[in-house]
């Protein structure tokens, strides 16, 4: 039995932050409602995950009771996962709309500001990367390795635009060294973005040619190692998250 990954961190930190955030101006009822739903789903699923993790971590436990507790946990875990996934997506969508609006407002202000050339391209690339990752989240892979659920006609041009944006950022870093020096960690961030771009391009290539995932790749994906399969949606997600983490480390 491969069991189930555990969850690190305390959900109480999330729950305690919600009333503090809701009390801060401005009033944002959409995000606040989505956050409450997310917190409730989190508080439901995490105890079940930890219980299942402990159960499957010890072979003696699940063989000793002939999977009795596993059969009881399964019908609780599945709806809890589904509920959390829906709550997470709704919360993420609300945050995404606010984040995109704030970024777009900044881009309007900074577009012609010679003192914010690097910052303009940095924010613009982040906006594009977020919009692209949303296009990939409906992916499905059949048992025969066929990838579906992603609109190639919408994805491909945005990936090309993202590549142009990264090139513009790189040029701005060279032509505006003083502005670049104000942002610590920028070269590392760009490296992670290039990795994300490479995975996107490989994904687009798969979709354009109709290339299916082979048996070895499908097995890697079934064993939770899909992030190591080049051009898989899981590899794209891993690269995107790495780029986001690199962006969050910028100072």
C-alpha cells in the first residue's frame, strides 16, 4: 500500500487568520465567503488525511484488521477531497480576480514610466503565467495516454506571448541594471520562469502532434511522479509553482 501523504502545518493558523482579515478594510464579501468555505473544507479533510496517513503508514495496522478501517475511511475521504477541491478552486478564483485587477491597474500606471521598466515586465509576466496555468487545469489523461481538456487554440498563442514577455524582461534587466539591482533574486526567478516555459512548450507540442503518454510515463503519473514526465500537466504545475515561489522570494 502506498498510503497517503500527510499534511504539514496547522489548519488553526488559517482559521484564526480569517476573522482578522475580514475585519480589515476594504470589505470584500466575495473573498471572505470563499475563504470561510475553504477553511471549513480544510478543517474537515485534514483530520481525515492524518488519520488515513497514520493508518496506512503501518503495515501491521491495515493487514491486522484486513482493511476494515480503510473501508470506513474511504467513503469519508472522497467527498471531503471533492469538497476541498471545489472550495479551493472557488477561493483561488476569487483571489485571482482581485490579483489580476491589481496587476492590471499597476501596468496601466507603470507602462510609460522609465523608472519602472523592469517592474512592468516582471508584473506583466506574472499576469500572463497565471492566466496560462488556468487554461491547463481541466486536463484529463485517458488509460491509453490521450491528453484532453485543454484548448490548444487558446493555449498556444498565450505561451508564445509569455515567451516574448520573458525575453522583454531579460532585455530590461540588461538595459536597466540599476532597476534590476533593486530586486534581489531576479536572475533566479527568470531561470524558474524559463523552466515553466519549457514545460509549457513541451505540453503544446504534445497537443499539436497528438502525442500520447507511453506506458512508462503513465506509470510514473499513477505513482505520483507525473511532475517528472516532460510536458505533462503535472510537470507544468510543478514548474509554475516553483516560479511562483521564486517570485515570492524576490526582495
